């Protein structure tokens, strides 16, 4: 079974509008972390935001927020006030195991291509 | 601050030729290191990871291998490339414990012809 599912291959949003990118995950580990990365056309992977499974509040980083719904196993990324520079591929990822895990591997979804138009 | 380097940035190699991609990390010690491959339009597939010098774990059996000769150096190799080895190779690092984010290098785009 897929550990990370991103069902939106592509999304379009007008500049200055908000957009939500969907991500669902599958794990039986009670301790895990969820990540979002941005990959512009240059190929670099840019870390955006992190949510721990025990965090009580949704994570926020500037214009990025993570809508964490634990019971539904979803971790959607919300980008507010979209900018043209937000056009990129966005990946959701999960790490199983709590703090101190020496493995730290990430499981990635297939990504969502976001296009911001003026 | 920590930085991660990869080279070369792009590479075009014929089928059957050897491969060596290098990744180095600066500004930290004893990092966990990872090699990922990204096929066109796909997510990232973990190939190898290492928690220390000489310690390599493989996720996907294939004709690739990895080595970690120094604490902050991670090398991806192949004796004979296949067409299916084409892709975007990304190296990443994280601290062994207490940190969650993985930080990625700029990547190497490999085309096997």
C-alpha cells in the first residue's frame, strides 16, 4: 500500500488566491512526521513545513500552513496569497518513528504540479 | 551553516559505461546520508542510506551501489549503466537524531544513451 498519496497531479490557482494541496498517509506507527517539499523546475528540493504526529496545533511557516487531520490521516498544504514563484511541483512526505530514530528515511508521494497564473 | 554539494550537475553516459556520483556535506558531522532517484514526472525513490562510515543499506536491488568512505562523503556508483538508470539523482542528509527535515543537494541529471 502507498504510504503517501497525492491525488492531484496538477492544480491551478490565480495569483493572490489561496490553494490547498491534498495529501493522505498510511502508517500504523503512532509516532511519525509529515513534510512538504517544493521542487521548482531547477530540480532542487526545498523543505517547506513539518508536522509531528503529536503536535497539537497545525504547523505554519509564513504563507504555508499544514491542515493536519489525524483521524482522517490527511496533511494538506495550504498556500495563502499565491505568488507566481509558487509554481512548482509539491511533494508530501512522511517519516515513521519518533525523535531519535537513526534511519530517518522519508516516503514521498508522486507530487502535485502547481501552476499560478496572473 | 550546513551545505550539501553534488557533482556533476548533468551527465550523459552510454549504456554499459561506469558511473560515479559524489555528494559531500559541509558544516555538520555524522549525518545520515541518502541517495534518491526521481524518474521523470515521478516522486522520489530511496536507493541507499547510510548512518555512518562504511555503513550502507540498500532499498532497491539493482545495478547501483553506494559507498561512504568519509563521514561527510557519499558516493553512488555503477559498473555498467542501463537505460533505466536515467533520472534525477538527489543526495540528502539529516542529523542522526533529534532532527526531522532532510536537506537535499542540487541533484545530478543523468541520461543514459
